[in-house]
C-alpha cells in the first residue's frame, strides 16, 4: 500500500477530526457544526470556500500548479437517527443520533485529500471539494444541485467513495455502469372508523386492513415482476393504536422500493395502488398511497470507473479491482452523476458490524488510504 508520506504524517490529525465529528453527529440539513469545522479547515489551508449551498453544504476550490481539467470530489456529512451502542470513548454525545454509516469518515478523508493537495499543489487543473448535507434519504444532493452546484462550480468529472465493512480492509471495488439501486419511499395511510375493542362490529378496523395490506404488498415482486428484474419492496414501518381497548381510526405504513429499471419501478407503484384500492373496498376503509423518488440509479461511467481503479491501484496495489456485482442499497451521489460523469467506489474496512447498526464502528486505519485515493484522482484526472 502506497500512501504518500505527507498523508501518513498527519494521519493522527485525521483520526482526531473523525472522532470529534463522531462525538457530535448531526442529522441531515442540521450539519451546522460539521460544516463550520470543514469550512474553517479548508480556509486554513488556503482553499477558497463557499458555504450554505443546498442548506448546509460546503464547497472548496483549489487550483493546481498548471492548467488542466476540473475534478470534483464529494463527501457526505450527515448522521442517522440511531442511538449508539458502541460504548467507545468517542461515542456520540447526542442522544438518538449516530454516525452509523461512516459519513464522519468520508468527510475526514476528503479533508485529508484537500490538505494534501493544498500543501503539494503538484497537480494540473482545479480540485473542487464538495461536502454534501443530508445524504440519508433527505435529498441533500438534489438540494445542492437546485442551488446551482455545477453551474457555480463546473466540473469535468466527479468522484466519491464509501467505506465498506463487507470487504476486507484496504480493498477497493467499483462496478462500471449501473452499480447501486434507485429508491422510492412510500407512505400509506389507512383510515377506518374507530370503536371499542369489545365491539368491533361498530367500526371498520384500519389496523386489520393495514395488516392485510402488508402481506399483499409482498406478493408484487414475487408475482408481478419478471424474475430477471432486480427489485426489492420492503415495508419498514407500521403504526397504529395507543390503547388496549380501542380499535384505532387510522394505521400508517411506510417503506421503500429499490430498483434498477424505472419502468419496473412504475409497474410496482401501479400494482401497489391497485392493491391499496382493493383493500379499501374489501375492508370498507380509505387507503391513500404516496410514492416519492428519493434516489436515482447510481451509474458509474465505464471508462472513468477504470480510471478510478487505476488511481486506487497506485495506493492499494492489487487490492483494487472491478466488481460486476450490483448493490440494492442506494446513494444520492447518483443524482450528481446524472449531471457530471464520474465514478463511485467502495473501500473495505476492518470490522464485521454492518452499516446502519447501533454497534457499527468505523475503522480509522482507512482514513489515510481514502484521503490518498481521492487526492490521486485529482492528480491523475486533472491532466488535460
């Protein structure tokens, strides 16, 4: 593994930054402290800084020593509404909020790349460091785009990475073409007529109708979608009632649909609406379905994916490889890739606890590796 000596020199600084961010996590569009730390660090290294893009987003611009292309690098800053259970000395100090996905690490890696490039200036073109808010399903990428991100900071290419406890430490993998699923989120509200639980005939039971709906929804992928299509439909929330002896007026469901083909996603939505309508008639209740798209399919440019693996090989050698496997998880960097060509890879870390788990622990040993990889993208791709 070849991490530049200068990055190794300040690796302890990166660990300190990451652990500080971990102790003070912030939810999407609330990353005020994090954005302040990022902006102050960038300014301290002589990087031009713009804040408040898409709410709490931060962009830094650094020009190299010679003309060339403009390369964007992106990291996300938000945490998740999870109560941490690691008991580490740097555990979250904010109850119910935790960096359980590694965004504190992504932010720190990008800061490390920015510091290294600012100190060396040994690259062509311009580096644009994009620190994005609200990746976790809240539309942070779309907010930055709506705020003119690439109109104000045009990029020729853009790159990002994600830590992965599912791969060995230091392994870099990337999937050319469609790599991560698009995502729709849905909310369903069932409205009946509440009554005493001892006399259910006096009302119409929203809870029973909603329970039937959960089972029916799970038949869509199995019976309405071709087996060759990669689709997941998951109901993830069910809320109804507040007393032992009351049949509630309402019940609500929520969940997600993941897909790689928009037409298939539309088919799933249509079938969901038809099932909701049928449940409404069969149970004498009202059922409303709200479906909203939150992530596009993440598509890596095939040529630029090869370029990213070549840069990764400069850092991790033979541990960098092309991987044909798609992931049903989603990532809103996909929205940026719809506007600017680029690529997104994973970087393996030590540990087996999965992402989005209250016991998840980020591996600080990969901070200099990720920083070196991101910096190397600018050094390689900025050449005109």
